C-alpha cells in the first residue's frame, strides 16, 4: 500500500449513505478507490475501517493506512455535495492528524461512482437542476442520441452546442423540436455586394422599341447584369452567367434575345427544365414584351399528344422546356432561324437522370442552329455551379460570375420526428407572418417537401392562410396561388422540392420539411438554390432558413444516408462540380437521338457533348438492338427516340406488347423498373 500511494497528488472524499468514498489520484489517473467508515472516540471522529476495492472484491485494510495515505497526499478535497454535518466530521477527523481539507465543487454523479471530477464555472454542465462534468453530460447526451439513432453529423453539432452552452437540458429539448434560436442557429450567410459600376439603362445600345421598356422600369442595371453587358452580352458573346437567386440573371438573356429579335437577327429560345417554370416565363414575357414580339410556348407534354396546340414555330420568342424543344428536334419540327438560345438552370447538366438529356439537347440544338445561320448567341444561367471556369470552357462561353447575397440569411437546424414537423412549421409560419420588415412587408414562407400529398397535408395543418403549389395543379390554380402570395394574402406556400426551380415567390423564410426530392436526397446545388429563395432585397431585411431534421429518417429503403447525416453534409458541403456522366443506357439514348437528328453527323454531335460518350460502343449496341440500320434510324429506333425511352424500358414494353399483356400491367411493370 505504502509503495502504491507514495506520490498521491490528491485525496478525494465524498459522503455516501453511512460512510465515505475515498479516491486517490496521481497525474489525473485514479490510483485506487476505497470506502472509509468513521467511529466516534473521546478525541473526536477517527477512521474505523478502510475497504479498498479491487475489481468486484473489497480488501479490508487497517484504518491506519488511511492516515498514511492522507499524510502523503499533496492536497485533500471534500465534495461540496457532502452534507455540512458529514463535512464537519471529516474536517475534525483530519484535524486530529494536523491535516487540512478544502471543499470543492465536483460532479455528484462521478463522486457517487467513486470518481473525482472537480468543476469550475467553465467546465460545469447544467443538467436536472444540478451541475455535472462534461464526461457525464456527454454520456447522457450519447445515450439520448443512440435512442434517437442520430448519426455523426448531428452528433458533432450537438456536442459543439453542449460545449458552447454548458446546458444539457437545452440540448435535449432541441431534440424535441424546441425552437431555441441560440441553439437552432447554425450560421449566417452575410450580405455581400461587390463594387460593380452600374450601367445606366438609358445608355444601353438596344433597339428603340426595347429601350423604353427597360429604362422605364430601371434607372440602372443590377451588378450581374452590368457585368454581363460589359462582357459582351449585347454584342453576341456566348456567356455562362453564375450568380445567386434573385440577382437578376434572367434579364440578361431577355436583353440579348429580344434585342436580336427586334434587329432581325433571329428568334429567341428561352429554355427551362420544368413545365411550371415555362408557363411562368411565357406569361411574363407575353406581359412585358407581347406588344413588340410574338411569344409562344413548347413544353414536354406536347410529345405525347403532338397536336401543335399553342405552339407557333414562327413566333419571335419560344419559351420551352428542355424536353419540349428536344422533342421538336427529334421529330423534325421546324424551329426556324434561331438568333439567341438562353438555357436557364444549366447546372441540370450535372444531374444523374436529366443531365445527359440536356447535354444532348445542347449539342443537337447547336447542330440545328449552325445549319440555319451559324452565329447564334448562347446564354447559360445558373445560381449554383461548383466548377464555373471548367464548365464555361466546355460550353465555349465567357464566364460572368458574380458572388452577391443581397440580404443576409440565417440558417437554422432543429430536430423533429415526422409527426412533430407540422406543429413546428405552423409556429414558424405564424411568427414570420406576424413580423413586418422595415420595407413594410410581412414575412412569408416557402415550405419545401418531397411529395404532392405532403404539400396538401402541411397546408391543411397551418393556421394562417396557405396553399399547396406543385406541378399537379392546373395552370389557373397555380396562377391564383402566385397572385395571392404576391398580394400578401397567403402566409405560406407548400411546394415540392422537385418544383424548386420553378418557384418564384418573394419569401422571407424557407423551411425544409424534407431534405429529399422524391426518393433521392437533395444535392448541394439543389439545396443552395432552394435556400437562396429566402429574402429579397426589395422586400426583406434578412432571410431565414429552417431545416426540420428527422433523426434517423429516410424516405425510401434505397437511401443509404439518414436525414440527420444529410443535413450537415448539405450545410457544410462544397458545391459539386457540374459534370455530365454517361452509363451505357444514357449513352445509347443520346447517340440514337443524335443519329435521328444529325444523321451522318452523329459522331460529331457526340464529340461536342460535355460528357464523355463512348460512341463506338453505343453505335454497336444500337445496331445490335435494331435501333439503327447503318447510320440511319430504323422505324423502331425513331419511335424509341421520339418517346425518350431508354433501352431497358423499350425492351420491357416490346416484350409485354408481343405477349399481349394487359396495358395496365405493362404500365405497372414500367413504373416499377426503378424499384
């Protein structure tokens, strides 16, 4: 014993029921633990028994060994949790041997477990109306996180908050959907405005019919618009414009395209990924420019019933979806003399399912334009590109990049079970709508979720007036929602993540009810674009974003990550590079479309695409599948191309038709292919 305790730094004593825990430490390591019993004598309290714990056993030692240990200790500490009477007994006992002790704040849970954990104002953690050490707080938090199946990203965040706040109860409450703003706030994206000399609109060298429409609306162009004009937007220069949501990118394409139309330099195509956005842009262009140019629309639905209704190929301005224009090319529709092509949301090139189709469309459309005139101007627009210089080089365009955030955005994270999310959303919507900005606008909210059904469910659960908004609503109903939101008659719209690119509401707050798009997690690009819709400089002083994260949540059994993991990946993630990747199926589909549109030029169309297309292999498969004969499409190939079918779906449908299967069974089989 004496050898073991020869250099005791600290002797710690803590009251138990009828005795005292004894712990000795050296260099922060526990040497041994024991139980001390006292007895009353005429000289005062004295050691009666010392039981040293050795594993699960106790070794009874002479009480004099405690005195020896105490005399060898550099300091003696008594826990403050020890009662006053018991502390006086210990102090009196030690004084009988000319020893002194100091009472210290310590972790009661550790002391009860025979551990010495002194506390200071910096290290104490509040928990259940007492102070405990960080180690005990972490264990309790870890137990709570295990119970809720929270993963690494959320764990790291909550441990950071525990250290910042020193309050375990507040952290546990956060897991129950509490909206403590100091805890939910993840970070703030500051407002930034680059020093760009604005271009006065009355100095723009544009057609005299367009000039009053622009100058009558703005005194000067916004910074990104000024940059684009200074870099040749009105001189026919191809451009990739990368700038945040609500910074005015669209007007760049409008200025270039409408000006060229009026100067007789070819019509304008304005292409977007979604029907809802095409309808919105068609209406806007008609309202703004309908008195000086003819505007028409071409969307993907027309490839099913290709009646040509509403679409006028001779119009000056064609607003279309990627698929709608691609269908026109694949079926040999005449698009006329195209002077300007504006492609909005060009970062779609990086999406797994749709990227290859936009890549192919750009190549086919360039082929069409070169045959018609050869000097078509291309303007590509995006809010989110991780590799802008590389992409601009691939598109052979001048990069116009403007990093501006007109108003600051606070980003918040809270945790909530699925059933709790509607309650939290209701509270956030009420709080925003009851607040007015310095510009006298109420706070309004966009809630993004992952399904149309969920849109309606959330909207019904909100106390203040709101409306669902998704591609399943008819055009008239969507326009009613847009008008009522603009007039501040709605506190919120609830929309699908899939429609994010088409939502153009001046909202102060964005809430993520889900971090999924259908059964796929959002990408960093998609997430950044969606949260960027919070806060407009003409309406709001700041934007607010809330992520309502379900611990261990998934929306499909194919999802490898959980929502709490995805949340912090998105918040901390770097913008992904826009890269178009090809598997065998997508390579075959795009090569077939290039054969249909380009004939003998198909290889050249493949070679100019951004992604790396294995042309030789794809052509071999097209011959094997009887989709082409030589370098010409077969009737089967033309049908498959016209309906945007990948080979797998095509063969499933063909086999089903040949076997005389029920049409409904065929539809079900095709729908289940992705499963």
